[in-house]
């Protein structure tokens, strides 16, 4: 696979995943011209080759990209559930709050699910959990900077939903009519 158009005058092409660079001569010179190795005697060519080599050298390994892909999938699985999003919203609005208050503000969540969700959020670095050594035990939760940044990222989903609410409602009604008829 080559980057850029296949045949353009004096265009430098880089073969993806390699250090091979090619130039293509104008089609008016000769039909069916094959790629010829780039001559590196001009200054621009040297700068471009150096830049491309840096890109190749800094390109993450296949293993690293698989690890990143797995991490992204895992994070999406964890944060795309409704409880994580609601807890993010409550903590963003109210700041540092106690566990019992968090349970009150996230309507419909069981204590078991709240515990499980905030533990996962703490594991991922989204929430900071502080336990005070008093009787009865007092536990507070607050968003970390990482958690705030995730909330900001998902803010785009809220804006999108608000902007397209009517279209979504129309699509759902049309689907229900097609399905029931």
C-alpha cells in the first residue's frame, strides 16, 4: 500500500511500514512508468527521508497497538454502562461526597452495584476513595483529573444527543411502525 496518489509529478511516496521512498515521473514523459528509488542528492529529499525515518522509528510496535486496542475496548466496556456515567455526573456536580450520599443521588442503584462500580472506577484511576479511621467508618469519593477528563469527553455525547434528539425520536417511531406492521 502506498501513501498518496499513485501517479503524480515529482511526488514523494512512502511505502507504509518500510523505509522505501519512491518518486513518480509525470505521465506525459512515459506511460506505465514504474516507481524508481528516490535519489537523495537534493536537500529537500534528505529532509523528507529523515522525517520519514523518524516517523517509522517512532511508530508503535504491533504489540503495543494491540495492547492499546485492548485497553480501549476494556475502558469502553467499563465506562459505557449507565452506572459509571451517572456516578461521573453526580461526582462532577457535587464534588467530594460520602458513599451513602452517592447512593442517594444515583437513583435506582443497589449498594452492591454502587460498590462494584466505584471500585472499578477507582481501579481505573477515575475516582479517589478516602477512608477515614473513625467509627462508624467514613468513606468519601471524588473524581480525579482523569475522571474529570472522561466526563468532559462524554459531554460530547450529551451535546450530540441533545442536538439530534428529535431525529432519534422520529427514527425510533418509524422503526416501531415498521416492526409492528
